[in-house]
């Protein structure tokens, strides 16, 4: 009996999601193909129907919501609306959020895997670069402070977000890590010319969450097509 339409795409996505969690948790080298396939409930033999190697899969894992519309974060209370008028402050707050800090398995790969990328081949580095450039593009299109080169400012904000979270995760003192995240958030918002409350929406109970109400869409650099 033939598989239903979309079965192959669903299995491929399942493998990528399982690999992302395992790579984020343990690193590329320590995760085997057997572990990845076991996490999906499939056998090792099925792996090669979708990917030529673990490195090939690794390139797919490096996708993020900047380059893949189907990628969804699972950070509780954090929502990034890519159709909103202002995406920049949403990105800053999401990246440096407490929820992202806590959720190792579902981290954006740029935060969890940069050390691995540095030791991988050209394809992995190009995939990482594609995601980072897409992030910069979103930020650059939203800058309110254009007293300096928008490209330079967007690069600096992106580096603050990714680098700030990498360093925060490497710090043992939790309060110090929180101070670092808050400092990076404040500086990044200031560089962008965004109000310190930008990128937040009210939540029940008086708390605030990262996100934005949907408004008319501004012109932005287009995302690459989905694979």
C-alpha cells in the first residue's frame, strides 16, 4: 500500500527536528545516526533515503525562522510575527529571552552550534552564513536610527544577539548571565533606535511577552525558497 501524499516530507522534517534537538544538546560529534533515527522511531537504513551523510543533515539543521517559514520555535511565551511592521525588536527580545536561554534543545542553531560549524566543511559554514545574513537583513530593514550605516548597525545588533546568548550560556553564575542578556538587549534596542518596550505585547496577568500585533507588511529582503 503506497504512503499517503506528504509522507516523505513529514519523515524528513521529523528527522531534522530530532537531529536539531540532539545536536543542540550534545554537539555534532557526539551524536550518531543511530541515535537520530532512534529518536524518530526509524531504523538507520532509512536515513540514507533522505540524506547522504550526517554532515548533509547538519546543513539542514542549521535552518532557522529567518530562512525557513516552516521552522517554529517552542519558546513558551515567545512569538515572532514575520508579517509585522516591526520585526527587529521582536528578534532582539526573542534571541535574548529567558525562554530561549532555558530551552537548549530547541535553540536557534546559530546559538547552539557555532563551535561545531567552525570545525565543519564549507557547506555547513555557508548554511550558517545564510541564516546570519537573513537575520541581518530583517534587522537592517527595521532600523529607526539610520545615523550610521544601516548594514554596519544591523551586523552589530545580530552579533550582540547571537554572541550575547552564547556567552550567557557559558557563564556559571545565573544572575550574571541574566545581567548580560539584559545588557545586550538594551544596547541592541538602542542601536536600532527602538523604544525599550518595542517588540513586546501585553499578556494576561500583567506580564509581557515577545511578539507583535500584525500590521501592514513593509518591504523586506525576501526569504530564500523553502527546500
